[in-house]
């Protein structure tokens, strides 16, 4: 499964998705950009994940369905958080309400949260302790686990290299960890983007 944030695509079609995925065995959903801002895309292997329901919010899109040959019920939510604090508060509440509505289960909430959890996750810019606390409170209230990031300390870099932060991450529920007990979260090399891709692996398998 691939999560993309800030696609900047007002219109997303099969041709674009195929160029990203590289084959024909995929399904997808997208939340279009507003002008040149935003845009969220989810892509998954049609033979690995069977979608039952699509989930949409102001700053996220996701799917509920059944994973693998064992048909494990899973929720995958792709997040692109607003930069402003009020927008983030609305998102934290929307996500918490969503998880409360559908109940406990195998949740994976991932993407660009535009927030950090500690001073160690930010360098070279002003630190907002209130935003940090609200983000951590959301993670706790939602019952999610924030796994350590390996290979990289930061995921976002200012173009001139004077500032960097860990804005991107995977958050998973306890049930998700039980079903996928060998999860690791790994930072990858970045290319043209100012964000580094991150990968969630279970026993070294995608």
C-alpha cells in the first residue's frame, strides 16, 4: 500500500496512478488538491487488500477492508494535516471520532502530521510546546502507538538545510501490532521532495 500527501493534483486518473504503481494490479482512491495545495492518494494491491468501505475527512482519506489470505480486517488512514494549529485540532478530533465510531480494531494512521512530539524531533525552528502536547494527547486518546523511526531522525528538511523535523510517521493500534508483531518503521532516502519517504515493514516484508 502506498500513501501520498500533497500530491498537488486537482484531477487524478488511472494513468497517473499506474505511473506511480508500475503495474496493473492496483486499486486507488484520492482526495483532490485545492488549487496547488494539498491532495492525498492511497494505492493498494488489488490481490492483497479487499476494500469494503472508503473513509473521507477534510484532511484525510482511507479505507477499511480485509488484508491478505487470512482476511484480517484493517483500517488504513492517510493523513495530510493542516499547518495551522486550529486545523490540526479539528483533524485530531475528527480522527478520534472516526475511531470511536468504528471501534477497536487494526488501525494504521499514517502520513504528514505537521507536528512533532518532542524537542528532539525538531531542529532549527521555533518549538511550539502546546502543539506538541496536543499531538501527543491525540495519539494517547486514540490508543495508537508511535513506533521508533530507524535510519533517519528527521523526515522533513528545509531546502537550505537550516531546519528539519520529524513530521511523517506511522501510528498503529495495539491490535495492529498483535496481528503484525514484527513491525519496523524505516526512513528512506529523499529525492526531489523535501520529505523523506517512510516505510512500514513486517518481518522485512512490505
